[in-house]
C-alpha cells in the first residue's frame, strides 16, 4: 500500500513511519555516544537507510498514481512534460 501526503490517512501513515525512523536515528546517535562497536552502528545505519528507501519508494509510487496520472488523464501535454521533467530531475539528483 502506498502512502500519499495528499490523503489524510496516507499522511498519518507517512508521519508515523518517519517518526519511527527519527527514533532509529536517535538510537544510532546514542550508540555512537556510547562508543558501540562499529559494525553494530553500521548495521543500524543500514536499517535506517532501508526504512528511508521504503518511504521514498512509497512516495514515488503515490506521486505516479496521483500527480502524474492526473496530468495524463487531463490530457494536458505541457503538464505531462512538466511532471516528467520533475521526475527526471529528481532521479538525476540521486546519483
């Protein structure tokens, strides 16, 4: 199930997930402060990274389902090009 920031239920789900990730990051900071073993810290960082990737993936799917689909169904070629350009720019920034 994708979570969209455009619908109230989706927004609540996204915020819950992000708050959970925020807690994980605070936990990693605590591990560093405690001088925990590097591999343990790195393992938790990988878990945070994976959780953020899942949120990103869900938001991307929601964007495709909502914003891009709306531009396509409206038949507005300029808006379609704009949405495609935004997505391409986003994906290029990830590199």
